[in-house]
């Protein structure tokens, strides 16, 4: 208990929002926060930049700058990096968590880190994936034996030039699984499903492109034997 308490006390949080008054050697970040495959803006969402120099619960988290997206999902942040921030740690960006009933893995609200460089312009366009469902029927699971393998890979391609909150999921199946599975998947954007079967040491793959409207459920069947 004492060790845990000491670790928490050793992570110091600092407020350095004054760095947004930067007039020279500023680091500027511009970008968009979007959804629906990069076509729909997420407006009036708070964006935060911090410098994180923690390790194993020790160190400093320093808030550097905040802003909000406009009606088009655009944002712009400018701030000054201190000398110690150029030597260690990382500059992280995040946005306020969105509604978990509407967005897939809403806990994944981070954005790619920022290079620790002064007097530079960084572009960060980010797509947040909406949530849909696939009602997956898996046929002939009882035929999976020994070294046989069976899995599905759901891939969510990113819009060109964007980072993305989640890129997909891989699920492996055995004879112990129920034949009906309801999976949360990307909504309002392309899904590429890869089906992989290894039967008698021979591996085969097939791919299909799906589209599921956000908030709805698509029925989809996969047969281990075919």
C-alpha cells in the first residue's frame, strides 16, 4: 500500500497553458477530427496536448495546450516547447471521449504523438470509427480438429491521409465457441473481412468487402469447411 501511494505521488501534473502565448519558435498543430470515413466533422470537441515524461508511475505530465474543433472539425494549436521537453518524454494529443454507444472503442481517444521539435508545423487529421454490428454465424465448428485453425480478420482501412482510432480486429475460433457471435465492427466505412482456414496443414484465405450502416446489424455466415 505504501509503495503504491508513493508511486502515485511521484507522478506530478503541471499546467503550462501559458505556453500557448508563444510568439517565436512555436510548434503548430493543425488538423481535422472526423468520422464516417473522414467525411463528417466532429464539432466542438476539446483537443488537449500534454508532455508526458513518466515511467512506471514516476515523472511529469505537463498540459501544454487545449483547443476545440470548429463546425468543420478543424482545429489549430500553437505552443512553445521547453528545453527539457526537447530532451526526453513525448508530446501526446487526445480528444474528449465520445459516446460509447455510437463510437467503436470510444476509450481509444488518443492521436499520434507529436515530434518534439520547435518552429515546425504538424498536420494531424484523425478519423474516429463509428460502431455497427455483425451477427456472425459460424458453421461446422465441431469439424475443427488437432492442428486445424480458423479465424476472421476484420480490417477497417483508414481514409487517405488520416490516422484512425482503431484499424480492425482478429478473432480466432475453435470448436469450443458458440456458433453465433455478435461482434462490434466499424460503421459507415469499408470493412475488409479476411477468412483464414487451416485444414490438414493446408492454409487458404478469402476476402470480402462489407459495409454496415452505423448502429445497425449485418447478418453474415462463415463455414469452416467452405
